[in-house]
C-alpha cells in the first residue's frame, strides 16, 4: 500500500475534531519568508555605507540591487520550481534556505564590485525556489476557502522580514561595519533548514500530526492530484501556459506590482535622504513604515479574499475585484504624495498605498492555486519570474529616469527642481498598470483552459 494512502481506522478519527497541522505548515513557510527577506532587504539600507567601503559607483550599486539579484532570481524561478515538483518541498526548501544563507554570508568577504555581484547572484538563485514550492505546499495543505488567508500570512512574512532587515541594519550600522551584518543575518536560515526538514512531510496524509478529519477538510475543493511530485517535463502544458491570455494578465499584474514594491527594496531609503533630508538611521526607520504597512495589508487582504469567496463562491469578486480595486486606490495615494512636503506625512501616505498594494498580494498568489490546476508551481514560478523582471527593472531604471528628468528643464521645473519627485509619478503609474491587468483577467476555469491553442470550455459565470 502506498505511503500516500494511510489507512483510516473505522469510527476513529472521522468523528474527531480536525487537527491543525496545516497552520503549523503555514508558520514554517512564513518563517522562511521572514529570513529570506531579512537577508534580501538588508542591503537597501546598507548600500550607501557598503558603496563607500568598496569604492563602487551608484550605477554599479543599482545593478547589484536590481538585475544582479532580481533577474537571476527571475531566471531561476522555473528551474527551481521544477526541482520542487520533482523532489518535493521537504528536500528542496531546506536546500534553498541553506544556499541563500551561505550566499548572504559571503557578502562579508566581498572586496569589490565583482565579488558583491557573485554574492547577490548566488542569493538570487538560492531564494528563487522558495515561493513556487511554498505556494505548491499551501495548495496541498489548505482547503480552497483558506488559501488566501495562508497566502496573506506568507506575503505578510516577507514584509516582516523586509522591515526587520531595514530596521536592524540601520541600527547595527552604528555598531559594526556593514559587511559583518550579512554574516549575522545568514544564521537563522541555516537553523530553519534543518528544523523544517526534520518536521515537515510532503502531504497531510503522510504527517503523524494530521488526523482523518483534517485530511477531509483539506481535500474540500482541492484541484490537485494525489501525487506528491511531478517527475516529467510536460511540453504541452508549457505550450498552453505560454499561449494563455489569462496567464499573460496574471504575469502582467505581477510585473507591475513587483516593480512597485522593488522601489521600497532598493532606492526608497536613498530617496528619503536626498529628497526629504533625513539621516541614515531615520531612513532605516521610515523605510520600515511602508514595509510594516504591507504586513497588515497582506494579512487583512488574505482574510478578506477568503471571506468574499465563502460568501459569493466567485473568483471574479474575491480575487480580481479586490485586487484591481485596491491597486487603483494605491496608485492614487502614491501619486498624491508628490504634493506633500513634510517627510513623515509623505511616508505615511505612501505607506497607506503600500497597505493597499499588499492587500492585493494574496489574490495574486491564490489565483495561481485557483487557476493552476495540477501545475500550481509552474504557473506561480512563471508569474514570479515575470514579476521579478519588473522588480529588477525598477532599481535599474530609477537613476536613468532621474538623469533624463534632470536633462529636461521643463520636466525638472514641474518637479520643483528635484528629479526624485518624478520617480513618485513613475511609481504610481506602475501600480496602475497592475490594476489594469486585473481588470481584463477572466477567472473562468484554469489558465490552460483559456489557452489560444486549446478548445474553449463553458464555465459557470459566477466564477
């Protein structure tokens, strides 16, 4: 008998209250996200000190903050997602965590631009597989009515890690050189890798802490098969995925939304120092505000999406409607900060926009579970890959966009002589692009059913 088909004793666990091991799984995945973003975002605040220490230029640091990490991270999405499907999350997630931790620690030994690039590339590869495997695991371990809430916790954890990275780095810079901070931040990921491997099992049926009632609850509305791993590369699946307008729009919203978030993870601290006249320590605190706002936005957004889905059973309202509306409001708030002079007030307004952008995050993660069929990791990794091309593009574009504004007197005058003000407009337009993608998305069926090469199918219009 297969390990996946653990026998159920008659009249035993069926009538017992459901266990809650699925919440512990979400907690483990949330911890991984915290530690990953702690390592990822610590460079944002330390970049000025590190740039001076290593003697590298602002444009070189822009490459390190942007393409060196995000494009590597993007290109590694699909290969690492395949590894997760092939070997399972229990094996792969600890390996990914160990890899990004070692890469982060190696920044302590960087002596110039080249070695710092190598460290960030290694970090990008190590972190690439976390969220495809985590999303696949959430789909296997949660009923459809709880997926957005779990996704919201996962998204909030990213921001907790990012906020901790910004705050702790700003504080620690007063006591030690920037390089040493990265060696310290690498330790939690290594400890997590061992603990997760020891405790986790690939599917609920395999875990000793899960009873039959929880297995039955998790199976409600499930769109995944019983197989723990996918050992084959399905060329037909990839052809349908890449020719699906629904997949294009899901990827498009992630491209713009991740591009907007990347501003917080790259130039936001520098923007505050050069535009609002705050100190390095203050910039660390103020940078943490919008990142903290995303914690609440992501958590509340996931709960709200699940609540709307339970009430309406409509993906159009619970995923598309909530995400599109919140991103539109986000764009408006970010743009309004252009007209605010006081730095604290401006950051609070931008933080409100960050809250609304994060509110849409669980909808994006969950729609890959809802519309990914048996290939959740493949759809998610494609979406995340495209998103990280956008995330990598934003830090790279910002200094060039500023230079263009500065070389155009009429535009510079409209920005009160400071090109950083124009960056806020670019930031707002980026979020508006994400909202437009949600507007045109059809949530009927799966992305594969909507492929241009597939046969059209009829679905309940309430979806």
